[in-house]
């Protein structure tokens, strides 16, 4: 029984984290989705290059006053 709850909670956590990472393409879309997902305000948003991937880095302020940073790998990039 204990293992079942653990797997359920892990699956739920992953499901809650997935939408911003899967659906976002532009920086604006990623920031909007992250703010909605965490019920937070966007403090800053930028795109950085990490190796051969671009990553959106979004800093949020939650209703609890916690600053959270969300990183979203840009999908569907054209290779040079």
C-alpha cells in the first residue's frame, strides 16, 4: 500500500511539472505557462544557450513569497 501511494505521488508530481516543459516554445509562452502553473508572477525571463540547446530561464514569485526558477528546454529548434 505504501509503495502504491509513493508511485501515485511521484506520477502526480511529474504530471504537474510536465505542461510547461512540453508545450512551451517561445519565451513569452513559457513564461505565461509557468506563471499559470505555479500561480505566480513573472519576475524575469530570458533564453540562454547551453551547449547545443536553448533554455528559457523564468524567475517567478509565488503567492507564498517564494522565488522559484523554472527552466524550460526549447523544443523544435532548427539545427545549424
